[in-house]
């Protein structure tokens, strides 16, 4: 296990140090306030609060393409956080749900009637599993390093073909 982690660490160091950083210049997007297609869309939109407020915000803050629609370029770090934060929150919540269910099922496996605990939820055990799942990234890392997260090669069935 340590050999694998050491090999991965060396690979990431070599990969990160040899690949040149790409500098992508955004040449196709212009501020929406200067885009003729966006101005035409804004002029033809209904005169209501639900159209005027977003159009004013887009004209002030966003970049538009040739189609006149606002785009979110990820060529700057401040724009990348607009996407990375929701992605991170989604992954955390999805992992939280999965880890709490996994820990509940692993805890019920050792009970006298595990099938009944899957049908009729044991509320104290479920709440305990949910409270543990708050720290699921650390628990997953701990189980991965100890070898409990993955199955050993001899535990995986192989087809007789």
C-alpha cells in the first residue's frame, strides 16, 4: 500500500512539474453591455421585473458570445470558483448521503436480524450513522489507508471462462 502511494506521489510530482501551464486568452467573449446581439435581445424582451433585473445584471457583470447569451468563462480563478464551489458542495452532499447509508448497512450487518433493520429503520442507529457521515472524507481516507474501503484480490470472484 505504501509503495502504491509513493508511486502515485512521484507520478503527480513529475506530471505537475513537466507540463507547461496553458494560458488561454478569451478572445471571443465581450462584455454584454458592448454586445450588439445582447442589446437586441434586451430590447426585444418584455418590460417586466423578471426580464429587466437579470438583463441589467448580465450587462454589468457578464461576458457574452456572438449569440448574445451570457457565458461563464473559466479562464480566471475568480470565475472558476463560481463553478467549483457548487461542484464541491454537490460532491460533499452526495458523499454524505452515501456514507451514512453505507455505515448504517455495515452496522446492521452485525445485528441479530439485519433484514428487519433494513425494512424497519433503527432510528438511533440511523442518527448515529448520519452524525458520523459529517466527516465522511476523513473517514473514507482512513478506511482507504487501512485497507477496509476496498476488497482484497482474493475476495473478488473471477469468472471460470
